[in-house]
C-alpha cells in the first residue's frame, strides 16, 4: 500500500511537472509574440485556441479596426466554388469554359481545379503559358475568372455571394471594396484603417487595363477585422462550412508553391502538416491568416503599413508563425 502511494505521488509529480513545462513554454511563446510586435508594428495580432482568445495586441486607435486584407479573400472565393461543387452545379475537373460566356472564354485546357491552385498558367491574352496543372504561377486573373464562373452559375453578384456567406458565419464587420477611393471607404465605414503607404484610389484593385473586374474583386477585395477572420478560421477548419471530403480536398497539397511558400491547395497554402495559411499583400497593407490543426490555434495579423519589400514586410509575421508552430 505504501509503495502504491509512493508510485501515485511520483506519477502525479511527473504529470504536474509536464504541465508546468507546457504552461511556461506557452507563456514564453506569447511573450515572444508580444516582444516581436513592440517595434515597427502597426496593426493587430489576434491568437485564439479552440475559439477562445489567448493573445491580442493592437497598436491602432480603434476598438474594432478593419483592414484591407487583399488575397485573404482567395479562400473565400475558393469556398464559394467548392460549395457549388457540393451542390452539384460545378465540377472541379470540368473545363472552365463550360461555365463561361462567349466573351469570357479562356484557354480550353484550363479546368476549375487549375484556377483554384494557381496552376492554370493563365495569361493576359487568356491563353495558357504552360500545360495547365504542370507548374505553379500565382494568378490573380485566375481568381477573377472564378468570380465570373460563380456569377454565371448562381445568377448572383460575387459581392452578394460573399456578403451572404459573411452573414451566415456572423462576420458582421467584413465586406468587399465598395467605393472608388480608400477615404470614401473610411467615410462609409469609420473603423476602416487608412494607410499613408497605399494608393488613394481603389481603381487598381477593381479594374485592369480598362477591363472592369468587380466592385468586390474575388482575388483581392476583402476588408475585415481580426475577430471576423478568426471566426472564419474556426468555422472553416472545424467543418462548419464545407463537407469533410471537400474541406480535405481544399487543404490538401495540389502543387508546390513559391508564393505563398509551401504547397498550394485551393485558396490556401500548406506550409507544413501543422500549418494551413495564406497572406494578403497590397500597397499599404499586409496580412497573415494561419491555422494550426494539431493545436487548434488561429492566428490573424493585420497591418496598414508595408514597405513594398516582401521579405522585410513579412519578417515579423514569419517569426510569429514559427513560434506558434511550436506551441504545445
């Protein structure tokens, strides 16, 4: 009996020791995140675990700041496409031209899955630079085409499709570019953060070489908050938006990517087995959204300053991601 009590106390001691080590490591990890963002950072960092806030830091003078998140919208566009696949109105392996109007046609070899994974090679003249599916080349134009496909099959504007999804997920502070200049957006939405580095006009975000794209822009027109994006992260990765098989397809590596770094899926990039992420980068704004499935941690970083130097601009974002990838 005495030996059993000694063994029990020893076991409890070991468990307690492990708990203390994990707790200390966790606290130090968050301390490092705080340290990294003390200098030269202008925005918001939000970290949640199991849908509960474990760290938040803001260096801007607004209670619920909204930022231009650029390419973070790509996983929303991708999700809208996959929902149509789920409904049976689209097929991933079908040629994109099946769902495009005559004036919208592109290279006939390009399939929807190629557009989703940036492996279409789509060029400005709508031809493919290489055999679709054989190489990676980041393509905003490909996501513009996906937006056109969504509009054609649903008979609904891309902006309305996105807003309907935001309402469904209770993302009440998210919207798409809805004015011709950034100051006009702030006038309509007072919590929107302007950037002294950004172009005042949103013209370049919604029109290219005279070709009207969308007021919402399915490749880069998202404006949102850290809180809303954490809601998105949690609901997407915990199976509340897509069926399990389509979600697995979305986050499965399709092709090696150099921007973002890792293996690209459909609208998201897999950096490792324990991180699914994407970045947003446009003049004046930079953003990172990551999810760590093993620990169920969501990370959102939004800033309204960028130096037009990708390596320097995302250096702190990468440090924070690496720290959280080690989080117990």
